[in-house]
C-alpha cells in the first residue's frame, strides 16, 4: 500500500508538473485536458492497491515494467512463463494463472494478441473472471473488436467486478517511454480509479463512453495507419524505380505537410529492407480485418483499407507475420516481380 501511495504522489505530480521541468507543454496540456474532460480537475486521482498484468509481449512487458519502476505492487502472468523473468527481476510477483492474478490484485490489466486470446484469458478456464469479485477492476488494453470487448465486459461484470476497455495507440518505443495514448470506454469510476496508472504508462487518455467505443476508435486509427504504410511503401518503390533516392523521398516527406513520425522512423530501415519488429505485421492485418468488419456493420465502404488488407495478407503468406508491419513493402516487391515475369 505504501508503494501505491508513492505512485499516487508521482501521478498527481506528473499531471501538475510545469512544462519546463518535465513533460513538454503539449503533453501536459493533453493530460490535464483529458482529466478535466472527465471531471477530475486535472490533479490526478489517488490509486490505492495492487496491480495485475497479464500478457508480457512487445507492449505488455514495457507497460508492466513502467508500473513497477513507478513504485506499484505488480503481479504478472504470461502464457510463456520465461517472459515474466525480466519483470520478476524488477520486483514483480508471479501467479500461475490469470485467475490467480485477478484474485490477488485490486486491478488487473490485460495486453493480449487478438480477440481470441483476450477472450480466452479473461473468460476461459483459469481465466481472470474466475478470480474477480465486487470491488475489483479489469482493464483490457489489447486491440480487439467491439463485440469481443462487450463479451468480455459481460463476463467480467457478471462477477460484480468493473470493466474498462483501454486499447492503446503508440508502439514499442512509446510503451517503453510511457508515452502511450489510451482510448478508454466502459466503467467511468474504474477509469478514474486507474487514471494514475494510465498516466504512468501513457501521455494522454480519452474516455469515450460505452464499451465498444474505445475498440472502434482504435480500429479506425489503425486502419488509417495501415493504409498510410502501404501508400508510403508504394512511394518508396516508385521513387527507386524512376531513379530517385528513396532516402531523399523520406527526407522530403519529413519536411512537408504529410510528415509523420512513422515515415521518418521506419523509412530508413525500409530502404535497407530491414524490419525490426515494433508492431507485428500479423497484428496490423488483424486490425484491418476488424476495421473492415466494423465498416461493414454500418454499410460503409472502405476500399483503400480493403486493398491494403490484401497486401498484408500476401505479406503474411510470404512468412512475414512476425516482422514489423513495414515489411508489407515486401508484398509489393513480390507483386512487381511477378508482373515482370508475366
Ligand atoms: N506492438 C505494437 O506496436 C502495438 C500493439 N498493440 C496491440 O497490443 C496487443 C499486444 O501486442 P504486442 O505486445 O505487440 O503483441 P505480442 O505478439 O508481442 O504479444 C502478444 C501477447 O499475447 C499473448 N498470447 C497470444 N495468444 C495467447 C493465448 N492464446 N493465450 C494466452 N496468451 C496469449 C502472448 O503470450 P506468449 O508470450 O506466450 O506468446 C503475448 O503475451 C495486440 O492486440 C496489438 O494489436 C497496440 C498498440 C501497439
Ligand atoms: O497499434 C499499433 C500502434 O502503433 O498504435
């Protein structure tokens, strides 16, 4: 509990910290704005208690690590147990199932690969729901579709516990740096209760209302990102084909109105055909698949996303599922090659 109180002090201080001493002004503004919008007054909310973390992949491990470094009392679980070791070295505790983590913690976070694993870990045999009870909270930060999130919410709330969906925008590095953007929806009092924890892991947070809205926002953001990456890949390949230096294209783009950190970060390695994994390609394709279903549910056509999805599927079939999603450029290269052979 002492550790939790320490965390509260840190979180409140983070929300109020003058820009010159810490957060850039724009981050401070978004933090305070998000807090004000939810009626918290921008001063941070005290978190009291212990924290569980399920799923220690590319994102979950640094998020849990930041909570531990901030002084939280954290208990972890991961399907592949060895991934818990670095967190245990930092001071985390371990429980052998999601149910036991949820039983021993006040609030449990889950960062799983996809809808199937998120549902399994929350609702399956030995899942978190088995350890939940009134007064406890479950926060799912995985990227899933609204239907899965609602199913998990029903299961969790049937135990008397509270549920918040809170998918994140931002990749491996923002997760390491505590600069994620949380897109939350569901139980508002749980949102306020865990706000200090979100502020340790992220730079801003949005509360979007009913369960499903956070998932929908995340899918819309990621469908734009997935299409942007395909368009960028096409540009890199075309520039090379017409005799330009693709590195110069990256620099030109970085100085204009379509500049995006993603292009500057990934462009140089894409030119070298290197794709160190920050956001696995198979997760980007999953998000496009889920975004297409979301669009279909409201009869909206998203043809650019549909075309991009086909390229990610091709990239998966080329064995690139675990590479960074920027490896989608390899699917385009394969297309060019096969059209040249015809
Ligand atoms: N990487 C990124 O840049 C971002 C990812 N996301 C989203 O966050 C989520 C996690 O992504 P990320 O950390 O990159 O993915 P990883 O593939 O690195 O990690 C996936 C996690 O899910 C676990 N898992 C998978 N299947 C099961 C299962 N059937 N039962 C139990 N656990 C399972 C894995 O366990 P094990 O270790 O045993 O395989 C691992 O802990 C995804 O929904 C992704 O779309 C959101 C924003 C950014
Ligand atoms: O979901 C991926 C991200 O970078 O955000």
